[in-house]
């Protein structure tokens, strides 16, 4: 169990992706420290409190969070700003979360809004992965 905030709205989706990564054995699952780093950000709290208001399930909410997180890091990278190593590693893993959600579209019960959020997150994840560090 992860140390999520008391709302726990995104927990099932993140646990789904964590399990998916463990099965693949690709080393892309988040460490407990990384989970804490993510779940204690204002952006994560915003995603947790606004998920259902945005018409998203937990999976769509996690995709929305992943997209925003990666977009912020990508903006820094494109400006030529240095990104701390732990944030760079975390961003790669969040890109992997976004891609996991995209791969899982056929097996999850998702709304159109969820699918749109997941596809957007996947697009931003691919852009993050394709953009070289400066």
C-alpha cells in the first residue's frame, strides 16, 4: 500500500500501473520515495480533488496528472533549464505510467473523457522521451 493522501482517488490506477510494471520487470515501477514525491505535490492533490469534477475516472485522473507533470518537466527541458536527476528519473517513470495507461485502454472500462486524457498523456510522454536532455 502506498502512502497516498486520505482521498486515495488515484491510488487504484497507480497501483494498476505499478503491478503492470512489476510483471514486465522493466524497472519502471516507482519506489516508495518516488511515490511520496509524487503524492505530496500540489498538482497531485489537484488531480485527486478534481478527477470526478473533470468527468474522469481514476485512470483518466492519473493520465491528467501524468500529462501535467510531464508537460512541466518538458517545458523546463525546452527552456534549457537543468532538471534535477531525481526529477528526470521520476519523469521517465511517469512517462511509463502514461504509456501503461495507453496500452491498457482495451481492457479498462473508460469513458471518452478518460480515453482523451490517456491519449493526451501518451502523446506528451512520447514527446518527453523523444526530447533530448540539454
